[in-house]
């Protein structure tokens, strides 16, 4: 088995991973299990070497099929190799070693081909054909003479009891061009279909994003237009709060003006008031009168006040020849009306 170049990553041998990856690609493109080649490759036409004649019509140039020429069984040595399924990554080396040990020809005079014919039971059964290089060269020359000037790609194969096995080194690479061309077209169509589906799937997302962007712009414009309104509203709210605080502050204070007018209306001209106060629905007046008792009686008769009393005795002020008085009275509901 030939030496292999090691793929190392921090001391880890990656050659097996590389081989398995390449084996997977090979099985997808050329393996019978996937069937990709059977779908996209042109049909294969087989001709036996002993049946070839110069008079036979060569129509393959325009028919788009792949031409394979079968070597006579008498010129081919067949053998079979069994390997574990896990050893498929080393199939080429195993087949090469098997051919070198079983070929009756020198290594440089030997050509061969192989094909897996069975994968059951966790093992691989490989069909191997061995041909003398001189025999293969002669068959290739006969094919070229048969084809003449027709540029038709061909290859050499051997028919065994289980499969057609191609001979390595005697396959025209041009025979693979239609397969790769069809595969490329399919890949492009598949990519276009996936792109179309992705685009159709992305339309709702794009529409939603555009709609959201439009709404964001409208929101920004609305916020800009309403900025002044918001400022005015905030000012109104602040003013309302101040009014509420003022009302709360002055709610406990009595209104002096109405009561002052009512007291003044029932007070005679000869009575002089020098003090008036209201606290907790209690009115207190102080002043000078010719007859303080008469003034007290007038307040009672007005029915504007209740419990009109004098907390202290009336005293005569000799300077003005009038009685000094202080009267307290409650504010009646009738007086408020």
C-alpha cells in the first residue's frame, strides 16, 4: 500500500477525514447508490471489440450517448477482493496491491479496473479485471480506426458476470462533459428555484419591515408636531397643580369681605369699630359706642349671628365719652346666605 501524505492539525491526523469526505463526493457523483449519474449522464452504448468493423455506421457523434468498447474475455484476467466496509477509503491502495500480487505481467505492463459489486454484511466485494497494456493499446487503436475522423469519446471496459468494469487510464474525459453539463444545469435550476422560494418567503418580512419603518417615520413626525402641544399641556398641568395647592391653602381661611359688609350695614354711625376678626366661624368685634348694649341688641336682632356675647364688661372711655366693648358671636347659616 502506497505511502500517504499526512494532514496534521496540532498533531491530529486528518487524512482519514479528508479521505472520507472525498469518498462521499465520489459516491454522490459517480456511485450507483445515489443514482445521480444515472439521471444526468447520457446513455452508455456497449460494443464488443470483435464486432467492430470499418463499415459500421458511426452515429454516436450526434446521438449524445457514451461509447464503451468491451474487451474479449480471453484477454482479461478476473479476480475478486473482499474488504471491510470501513476500508473503502483505502480501496485504491488495496486494489493496486492486489493487482500487483496477482498480475502475470510486469507492473509497467499491467492495467486494471475495479468496481464494487456488493456491500452487504459489513464488507465490500470488489470485482477486479487485469489486462496487458499492449492488449489495451491495441484495442484503443482499433477503436480510433473504426471511428475515423468522428470526434466521439470512447472508453475500454470489461463485462463480467456482475457488472461492466471500466479499464483505468483508457477512459476519454470528454465522455463526462455531458454529465457535468447536465448536472450544472440542474444545479443552476435548483439554485434558481431555491432563490425564488427564498425571495417569495422574504416578501412578507420585507413588507413588514417597510411597514414598520413607515410607522416609525410617522411616529417621529407626530412626536415633532405634538412637542409644542405637550409643552402647553405640561404647563397647564403645572398651573392646575398650583391652583389646587392655592385652593387647599386658602380653603381654611374665612372670607372677610361679605361679613365685613354685613357688619358695617347693621352698625350705626355713632359706633366705631377698630378691630374685627373671624376664626373658626367665630366673629369678634371691638370698638366704641355711645351705648354698647344697644349695639349688642342690634346684632342679635339682625339674625345674622348667634350667641352674641360680651367676654368682658363694657367700660367707659372718658377721652371720647363712649363705652369700649368687645363682642363675640357665631356666624349663622342665614347670614352666609
